[in-house]
């Protein structure tokens, strides 16, 4: 089957949101996956963002996403970071 592996994993996660002002919201989600057969096989994702309403239909958002892999592939880093600045419109 081309290198596919099957294993059991546990998952823990959370979702947090807080209104900072009448136009700004802080949001954070986190997930942690752990292998049940190999407890040291851990993957995690943290997504943090601040969203600001510019008009009734337009918003700006600054987001930081961190991915963690305790056992990365050869030549890969354990931690990856992305920072995203976006504009959005509601329809």
C-alpha cells in the first residue's frame, strides 16, 4: 500500500475566543495529537489570530500558525511558523 501506516492516536484540543473591543476579536485554537502506541510521537497545531472589523462588510486579520512535529521527516524542522495578514469581505 505504498508506505501507508495505520495507528491509533489520541487528540486534545481547545477553542478560545475573546472580544477585545467592539471591533476586534482574539481567537486561538490548539490541537495536540499523540500516538497511543508511541507516546513520544506528537504533532500539534496552534492557530492564533486577531480580527478587526474595518466596515460592516470588511475585516483585517493578523494570524500566526505554528505546527509542531516531535518526530519530523529527515531534513525537516520540528516547528514550522506562518504569519498571515489578510483582508476579507462579507457577502
